[in-house]
C-alpha cells in the first residue's frame, strides 16, 4: 500500500510539474481561431448577461444552437431578451452550465439543448476546445473547472498548444458563417446567404454506446438549481439530421427513457427534431437558413406548450 501511495505521489508530482511548465504556454500563445471565430460568442454571451436584470430566455447548448435558432423570432414572440449561448459542443455541457448559471434569475426561461454526444464518453467534461476557448478568450473561466475536469482535460494540452501554433482552422474564419462577424446581437450565427443545404456526412455511430449517468445527473442537478431560482428549465432534444437520427435511433430512445426515469425528460419527442437531410448546412447539427426557420417554429410551439403547463 505504501509503495502504491509513493508511486501515486510521484505521478501526481510529475503531473503537477508538467502542468506548471506547459499550461502557461497556452496563455502565451492564444489560438487566433478562437479569438476571430464564432467561438467568441461565449464571451459575448457572458457580457450580455451581466447587464440584463429583467426576465429573459437563456439558451444553453453547443453550436447546434448557434447554427440553428433564429432568436429574433423568439424575441418577437416572447417579448423578452434572448441570449443564445450556443458556441461549441466541445466546451462540454458541464462548463456550458457553470459559466452561465450564476446569471439565472427569477422568471427566467432556460432552454437546454445538448448535442447527443454530450450524453456519452465524458464529452460533457469538454475536450481541447475547452482549453482553446478559455485560454484564448476567457481565462477567468478556468475557475469553473472541477478538479476531476482538470485531470481529464490534461491529455488535451499538447493538442491545444499545437493547434494554437499552426492555426489550422483559420481558413474557415474570414467571410464565412464561422467568423465572429457572423454573430448577431442574440448570439445566433447569421450569414444566412452562405448557409445553404449541402451534402452532410452521417454523424458517428452511437449504436453501441451507453448513456453517461454523470451527464444525466448534471442535468437533474441543474434543473433543481433553476427551480430554486424560481426560473423554468426546459430540456429539448437537438435538431438532428434525419439519416443520423435513424442510424442512432436506439441510443436516442435509450437516452429518452433514462432521462425520464431520472426525472429530467425531454420536453418534446426527439423524432420531432429529426429534420430532413436537405435542411442541414455542414454538420448533422448545423442547419441551413431554411432549416433554422423550421426548427425555430418547432421550438416556439414546444416552448409555448411547456410554459402553458406551469
């Protein structure tokens, strides 16, 4: 036992030393893609929330929200401020929640729409995207990471550092929907004239994947937190390419059942948001301009139905 503890102590010491030496390099070499792209929406959303005192609608999710909701339509329908925080699934659902939960106030409506990958393989803890966005745009956000999350994200430090050095994603930024200039006042990605339907490959196969219980617990705890704030949380399934939905239908149905059993169910049927492939732009979650309008209309119908039950 003593030998094991000694080895563990040495390992942790080496790990700590490596972090002390390597982590500062992330701050010295910020990723230009994060600073110039739609990933700035995380910071913009925080700044908007700091100045909102009246009841609002807060949308929490990944880029499927940024590339798939017309918040102006929500604003006109509900006559309240809309903050679409949807930035990137790679931030992880835990951080998406922790970053914005302090701004939830009485009377708010909190719409949560995680991508299906958030419910598997620890993605809800984040990945290199977490380190990239925090180190490049919002270093204060590191305080929201748990100890386990730090340990989990450690393996992504080399990749994050190399990505910053070579700026491999910069070609996607200038004059595209991925630029920060494409963001509107609500946090939506615009440049709708460029977001036309394309041939989008199928999403990864989730058929043999188990639902992550910790991800579900995170949502249950957040729902309880929102209730304590005298606000309303509504969990929706994401808009998802129909072909990918049918491929992963077993996983989605299992997820739907387990969320219901946990006391935090989807407030709409997932198949309702399995939209035709022709409505997607460049990923199984990113909608075209036409798809965005159709999905937003579905959201309004479902939000209305859920709020009428309160």
